[in-house]
C-alpha cells in the first residue's frame, strides 16, 4: 500500500460521504459499517479530517459527519496532508532524508519524474473524480462488491 492506513480509510470515508445527498450527515458507525473499517480507528481519522476543515460534524441523535467543502474542491493531496502522509512523496525512496537534487540517491534520476507526475495527479485529482471514476467502473468507495 502506497499510503498509510489512515489515509486510505480517510479517502474511503470521504468518498462515501460524497455520495450522500447534500446536507445529510452520517455517523462514524454508519461509515465504518459501509466501508468495512474498524469504527474506533475511523473515529480518529474523522477527527483529523474535521480538524483539517474537510469535514463538519454535529453531535446528538441527528448528528454525524458531512463534507465541509464540495467534493470537487477536495484534492487527494489535501486528504493525505491532513492525515500525515505528506512526507510519503517528499522522502527519498531508499535513504532517510528528503528527496532532492542536493542529496541525490542512486534512484533519484529515475524516481524524480515519476514522483513529480504522482504529485501532480494527487494535487489535481479531486474527491468528486474518485467517486465518479468508481461509479463509472461499478466500484463503490469500499471496492468491488463492497468488500475489503
């Protein structure tokens, strides 16, 4: 897996929320059940996403979580950054430092172009596109047949 488990769960949870009618909130347990994510773990992820201003939340019997921004305004990179995965694309592949020309490793010349393309993809791909691509391919946020 390229990204951390919290980031993968965050993308899946936000994708689920993006499919709900505007204004509808979903509780952590509903999201966890739909996405087959352990509820206690998901609760921590949802709090991080709320702190990053990607989610709104309301307590109580009619409470839950909802997207704070339209899905078309949330990039995959924003989600990764809010869940602590920003270093994944800035770290050297084989050494313990940031990737850069001043500290080039043996794989730097091969990896640099790929890393730049991946960064561009993550910066420009929105949550709306993830949901639309999944729908077009018959895949729910939780994967084919809803299983993980």
